[in-house]
């Protein structure tokens, strides 16, 4: 092998859409070709989005609405559940995202290594991703029952008194986050496996020749070259974590009290209560929050990836 | 106001043999000349059983009408479905929906057919009539029975320990101390189903209005607050006091409603604050133990004003979109439900949790002791409607707040203050003057 091949591969890995933007081209289709797609986009996406922004400025009962300017936003930010909900959202997103990066990487290293029944093990790691989230939530609700649940009974056997998990105010949010990690780590693993498998074997050979141990090969070859995978995992799991709702609702409904309420469940409860304008405002805020956190992160990672 | 909808959810839990809505009342359309109307109610299995029985009895008497049963989810989800269908003119010809404050959210004047002049309206219990009215008009007939909020207690345990039914909070706490000393959990709480946590606050309303008759009005006008009215704050304080005294069952945080009913019926708990719509479910939760459960009103400070807080049944309404022959048929169906035959059909399908809201209906002799205990308060006039029937405003987050206070996460004073904020939001949403 020549020394050129790895460099080429590396630069291919680092190719991002932003780095060589295609020149503005004349569309090969006449404009009327765009009409059906444009119509669907306008009716089902553009109009509802604009209406959502409008209704977030009203007090709306489905039967009539009253324009109240920014009052909903003022009210939303005054909401006592909001401050804690916001904090829970960030904690939840950070915990799930962090654990998915660490565990996903560890699993991917394991599953790309020379182990027995690799194909089977890979499928098993991915299975939870395919299961219905509500089903997972309800199952774990039973498993995590403080006295009758399998988890605490197992802990009892080895002499540990487990926490009350979902019904302990200090543990509720964390319990849901752990289940989320269990369910979602398979996806992170697959992304990492793709990242690791695309690293040319020559790097590992060369590192070995130079006397690098397994840790050094991981730290200085795998980790840096799997960085695009890390970026994808972080961004995807952060977005997923911040707008997580189904699992939390199935497991705790934001409880006990408000101790595992996140933005999405606060908004949902407002819809339930018939505060349509207020909850629409909440959704707009959630949308801005996700954008406000993810976009800068995206730029940050992309910039770091493009040192040349 | 999830409590009222929990009414439905309360009776429930019974009869798990769910009949699918599709299989109901589907006689052929070929029977020419029949008027077909659709009746929409919630999908709780025992409620569906009642609906089927009432429809069968109605069709037996009115052979020219074919009633199709349609069901919707319970709770807020179902409420939203009804609202959406009403807003789009797509609701059933006649439907069941909450009475009281939630009814006001349907804007009855614009969306429902007034039935003020109908003959059966005169037979309605006056309080019920008030909670299905808007402005000067009446809109609904009663679906089910009036139920009372208070405390279920285990009668054998009371006999064994020589306890008396308490008429003051102090006497109640003294009973709890003795029950605890006997090694039994004094008070059952079931926070896995959050709506059950509100009873100690909501069912205390008789005591609030006994001390301050104009509380409901002042509360609606933004002049009285839970946090600053001692009698109203008491409900929250009771939760805090019981928690601090260690009187809850050990698994209060994870226990479910049915486990609570079971505990008080078999005597692993002395008391369970609940509404009597739980009576039918008692038999499923603890078969054969219904007669071991008694009921008393939530005690307040003053024994002479001891009385019970009542929840009115939900209503049967006709939307403005129902016209012509369907309207006539729907009105006959609505009237049938408010007649003795309607009540009898109801009672034949499921045990009742309290007296009917129609004067011409009587309770069967076989009712459970807890229901007899409730009727005694009602007959003695020692009863007030719950706040949600006197005021259109009930904050939606009460159940989370009471879970927090009852779990020791938040103090009673803080909880009451937070609830006042919640109430304010609801009042503004409803566009009530003075907020």
C-alpha cells in the first residue's frame, strides 16, 4: 500500500456537505414540475407552521380565539413547572446523550472485535431500538416497581436495597433516562460500528508496528477517526433527548409531582388542560430551544472537523 | 377537573370483560322507517355495560328508534375529542360529557340544544340542574348517580379497636394513632394513579363552605385564595400532617387505586379517602368484602357542621347539529335516561355509588353499606356540592400538587400557593372577569 491511500480515505471521511458546496445549477425540470411538491409542502407544513405561530399569540378554546399578543409567552416563562421542566430537559438530554456516546462506543468496539457470534450479538444490541417505546416504558414500569419489581428483587438477593426508581422524586428522571439509554444505545452502536469499520486497517497495523498497546490504538486511532460518528451520535441523541416525551409519559407522566416533568410533558399537560394557545407557545419555545442548542453545537463540531 | 372525569374512571376498573363498541346495538339498518341516532359515551367497560343496558331498555319501549353506541376515551383525551368534534360539527346525535365547570368549556349556548321546557327537568335534583345549566337554560339529563367524597373505613377494624366514626379532624387523628398502634397502616394513599391524591383537598370543600358560605363565589371572582383562606388551606395541611405523622401505607408512592380499595376492604389499611363511585369497584378489588367497608364525610374542625361533599353525575347532551327526526329521537332518549325506567336499567347493569339525581328514582335495597352511609348524610341535608360544581374554575395541576404535598416534596403552604397560580391560568383561559 502506498502512503496515499489512507490520506485519501481520511479526507473522504471528513468530507462534509459544507466543504464543497455544489455550484448553483439550473434545475433540469420546468417549474410546473415543482407544483405538486410545493402544494403539499404549503398545505401540510408551511400553513400549519405559520398558524401555530399565530395561535401561540392567542387565547384559544377551539371555538374562538382572542388575540393577546405575547401574554402566552410571558405566562409560559412564569410557569413554576417550566424552570424545573427546562432543567430536567437539559439534564435528561445530557445524561442520555453522554451515556449513549460512552456505551455506544464501548459496544461498537466490542462488536467489531473478533468475538464469537458477532452477527447475532450485533442484532441483539439493536433489538431494543425496534421495540415500541410505550411498550418499553410500561414493561420497565413493572420491572422497576420498588417492592415487586424484578430489578429490586434481584438487588435484594445480593444485599442491596434498591431505590424506589420511578416513584422516588430523586430517582424518577434518572430512571427514565437509563431506560432511554438502554433502548437507544443500539442506534449509537450501529453508527459507531460504521465509523470504526471505515477506519482503514493500515492505521492499526502501523500503530502496532510502532509499539502501541490496545489502549493507545483506541485512544489515538479509533477515537479521533471515529469523530464524525461521535458528532452524529451526540447531535441525534441531544435532539432526541430534548424532545423526548413518549417514554417519560408512559413511565411517570412527569411525576411524582413535577419531579420528572420535561418541556414536552409540560406542553402536553397544557394541551390536556385545554390551554391551547399557551401550549402552542410552549411548542414554539421548545422548537427554539432545540435549534438554539443544536445549531451552535453543529457549527462547533463542523468547524473543529475542518482544520485544513 | 379530572376528578369528574375520573368519576367514570372510578366506577370502572370493574368488569374487565370489555365489550367492543362495534358489536353493540347493531341491529340491521333494513328495519325500514326506524330513526337511527348515535350515542357517544366513554369507553370504560362498566360504563359501556350501563350504556348497553340503558339502550336496550330504551329500544324495547321505543321500537321506532335505533340507538347506535359509539365510545370515546376517558379523561382529558376524551374531553378533547368531544370538543374537537363539536367544533367541526361532527359529534354524535346525543352524547355524555361532564357537568359543572367542564361543561362551560363547551360553550353550551352556542353548541348545545337547550331543554329547559321538557317535563323531566322538573324532576331533577336542584344541584344537578344547576350544574348542567348555562345562563338561564338547562342542557342535560343525568348519567348515573350522585356520589360523595370522604373516607372509606374498614368496619371490622373499627369494631375490633372500639373506634367511633370521627366527626372532627382531631378525633380522626386520634383514631389514626390507635390504628397505627395496632400495627395497621392508618391511611391509604395511591399515588401511582395521581387523581386519587386530590380527595383530601376536594372532599374537604363541605367544611370550607360550612365555615365560609360565599367562598365559591369569592373564589370565582378572584377574591378568595386557597393559600390565604385557613379553611381552604386545611385540606393541603391535612395531607402534610398525615405524611409527617407517618400514617400513610408504606407503598403509597407506587400503589394503585385498586390496591387502595383492596387495602381498606381487607383491613390492611384503616382508611382510604375516596369518592363513593369506588363502591362498585370494591367488589372487584376485594371480592365479597363490600360489606366490610363503611363511609364517613371528611371531618373538619366543627363537629356540628360535619357533612359530605357531593359530586354530580355527568350529563347527557344534544348538540345543535342534531336536527329533524333525529332531534326528536335524541330528546326521547335523553328524557328516558332521566326517568325511573332509565335509572332502573342503569342499576341493573352495575352497582350504584350513590343516590340518583332524579327525584322519581329510588335506590335498590341491596346497595352497599358505604352508599347507605352516604345517603344518610344527603337525607339529613348535611351535604354541599364540590367546588368544581359551584365555580367554573378548577386548576388542572391539582393532582400533581397534592402528590407533592402528600409525598413531602413540597410544603402545604407552598402547594396551596402554587395551586392558586394554576387556578389563575384556568380562569384567564376561560376568560372570566376579574382575573
